[in-house]
C-alpha cells in the first residue's frame, strides 16, 4: 500500500517561497501510469488542485497559480516537491500530496498546515 | 474555465438514501471521481470513473452520470457517512473540484 508524507516548514513569511516535499513509500514514483499531485485546502473551504508531475518531469499547473508554482520529481529519492513563490496570507492552507492515475487521486498524504505570516 | 456545481449541504435520515449531485457542462463525457473527507482528515476516494468503487469502499456507495449531472448515492446512510463530499474531473490537463457538499445524517 503506497503511503505519502508531506514535509516542510509550517510557517512562511509573506513574499517568500513556500517549499514542501512529499515522500512516497510502498510504491515508486517512476510508475508510468501514475502522476503526483499537490492539492490545498484553506481552513473551512474546499479543495484546490495546484498541479501535478509525472516521473519524466512533465507538469501541469492550475492556471490560477501557474505563474508562481513549480512542481518537480526526484526519482532517486522517491519524492516530489512543490515550490510556491511570492506567498501571501491567501496561501495559508493545508497542503496535501496525492497519487493520481486512471482511478483518480487514490492515495493522499495526511496533509500539512502552512501558515503565511510575518 | 470548467466549473462543477454541488449543493452546499444535503441531509438524510439514518438508514435512508442520500444523493449528492455534481453539475457541469457535458459532464457525462468526462470521468468523474468522488472523494469523502471527514473533519481533520485527508480526502478518501470513494468512486472513480463515474461508477467504480475502490475495494475498501462499501457497496452502499454508488455513482452515476447523465449528460450534465453526476450523482453520488449513499444507500442506508450511517452516522459514519457524515462528511464533506467532493466531485472531481479533468478539464484537458487541469483537475477541477466541485465546491463540496456537507452530508448530515439525522
């Protein structure tokens, strides 16, 4: 059973870059049929898809965030990462990583709260 | 951009059938996935590709689609089914989530 675990700073200052890593265990991020996504959820609100990466490095991003987002994969570490630049309070949320494929987003990390504040 | 519309809330009596809708233009032409999220927990996939249940999900959960509406049906609703439910599709290469529906079991 694949497991995902988010890690990274829980507090980021405004205008700085948010950086998170998702470590995958019990499965390989090199599996061709899968992609690896980041999703976020502000407190009391719905889910917002941020983007995804394939093991070959191909990416797709939410158009509303595309100018600030970079998602990358490190197959040697079985990890993938999120960078979100120029953050503001509006980026405060629980950030989830998830595995996707033909069955939708079928495995999720537990989520990590990132607060943007000075 | 593509939009999915869900009711904010749905209530169902214990043991009865709950239906949660997800509206979108020609959604019947897309693969619809449904997620359940309980407070403080990560979402869990309950239906994928419109109608298919992952093996760990009870048979009480089912999905269907028509031209412009996808529906999640929960038969014999239990207290443990109280949660937020989200539909999701792909619009070209962008994932789109519905706004979520809070299911209350009375």
